C-alpha cells in the first residue's frame, strides 16, 4: 500500500473526527439524538499482525434527527482521507453487486438514452465494475475515487479513474478536459459525504443541460423495517429519505424526478435528479414515497424509539443465547468480516465471545478485526477448528452462506442468525 504522508498520519492521530453542529441538508441547529449505538473503531479498519500494537480509537456512533427537515444523520464525521486513501473494499467482493450493476447500467441506458460516446462519470467508482458496463455499450467513461491503489488498478484494467475526492473544483476540471456529462452516478457513496452542498453543486455544474444524476443509497425506511441497524457506521453519515432530499435538490437548482426501490444494502432507493426545468417529467413514485414517509412518521423521533426497542430485544436474545452456549463450553465463530460486523459486535457486546471470524475474501484473511483484533480466517477454518456454532454476521446473505458451508453443517455445526429475528439453523 502507498506510504502515508506525515499530514495523513497526523490526521489519523489527532484530527480524525470533526463534530457537525448543523444539519447536513438544511443547516438547521434543531438536532435531536434519536439512536445511540456503542462507539466503535473505524468499521472497516481490519489490521495485519504487524499493526496489532497500534491503538485504534473508538468514535461515537450516534444518529441525530433534524427537527426542521426531518433528515437523519451522524454528526461525528471521520475525515475522508483517513477512511478512503488506503481503502480495502472492492465492489467485486460484495455478493451479487456486479450483477446488480450490470442491470443498473442497462436500466440507465434505456431510460436516459445517451448518444454514442456520451460521457458517463461515476463518483466513488471503486474497481470500475459499473463503468465497465457503460464502456462496453460504447460510452466514454471516467471514474473518480480517492482510494489510490484501487484507482490505479481500475485504470490499468481499462477504466480511467482519477484518484481524487470529488468537489466543485474537480468538477470544473473534468468538464474542461472531458466535456459535460450525460450521466453522473454515485452509488453507496452519497451517504458518505459530509459536504453535500459542495458535492451537489459540483455534480450540477458537470451535467449537460439534459443530463441526469443517478445515485443509489440505502433507504432509511427499509433500514428500519428490515432491522439493518448494522449498516450504521462511520462511513455512512447520512440516512436518506425522499422528502428531505426533494427540498435539498430544489435549493441547489435541481429537481428530484424519480426514486425506485432496489434490493441492495438491505433495501435502497435509486434516485434520479435533473437540472431544474429539465426535459424529463417527474415520476409519481416521488410523491407516493413522500406520502408513505409521512404516514410512517419517518421524520419524527417516535419512529426511532420503536426501532431502538427492536434492536434492544434482538440484542438481549442473542447475547443470552451466546452466554449460555459459552457456559456449556461451546466454541463459537463468526462469518463475515465486513464493516457491518464491527457495528454489530460492538453494540451487542459480543467481541469476546467469538473465537475467530471466517470470510471468503482473501484480502481479509490473515487480518484482525477493528479494535478487538479477532482473527479473520479462511472458511476452511470452520472445518479444521470445528466450532459448534457460527454466528452469521453477514446475515443478509444467510441463504447462500449456509448453502456454501454445507460441509460445516454436515460435521454437526449450527448457524445462528442474529437479525432480523434471532434463530438457530
């Protein structure tokens, strides 16, 4: 990995976290704490053996609600260079995501109908998986991603990727060198950006007059309904719903014209926006989702109180089960070394109940979990070490995981599913 500069090292040591005092969307100071989760290290900061002696700070993980616009957000913001410059996660390692992007690209091409050679810019392009599908359809593509090593590999693989953080300055540079964009995409990243005003202004300035901004992000309503609370971690600082976003885009000279449900990340929306007064009519889906959010009181504290109660109930059931198994001398492992794992095991207080975590990703194997340094091993360890139970930490993928680990089941192993309801398979 690239060597960190002294400035980056200093940021990690002293100024890694900045506390916001105003709403990220509307600048209101009417912010109410609605969900308190246990502080954690940076959720994806899995470390090699030679770094185990280096301290990993715990950062607050609290969700606040804006009393004016109803927007949900984390106010303790980890500086992006700390998270992303040496980022490990790659799109291709997430189960089913590349196939999802293939359909995504086809949908955008069908609905937007960009001309041959039109420019498609993907912000947070990672390994270039999405842009690869646009390129194969004859589009001109450009990726923007601050993860330096991933950007280098993507460029070498044929997807030009600028290893920078996107902002209005970079947008002007792209437009000057590449021309206006017919489509700008941002997927599972818009929720990770603190200065959404600058980013959105940059996107607006980059778009052609008939261009569209398309982004996917996990949907607050589905996150609560499907109990995906472990998706709350320090990379994810915004928890979008449609009503606050509609007002936000209007303030930035843009118009939210569509919001489609997609199944990724425990329930997401694919939003489409255009320049104000653009050529496309707004879909009735936008108004329908806003009405649904109002009925659910999604922008009110009461909805979070109910969500918190469900989290606490699931936590008690799982912790009681694991304590009982431990008292019987049972060996317990986890499965899935992801960022969501960090939130779950810290908030549930089970970091000392897992002997190891198995994971399919070779880049994770041999590392140790953030903070508590639980070893991450290849799935073969489940057969070699023979734990009695595996907690499926990557619980949203429980069916393919259980199918893949059939040999473990046949040797007598059992699976514990922690969410949305605790159960033993």
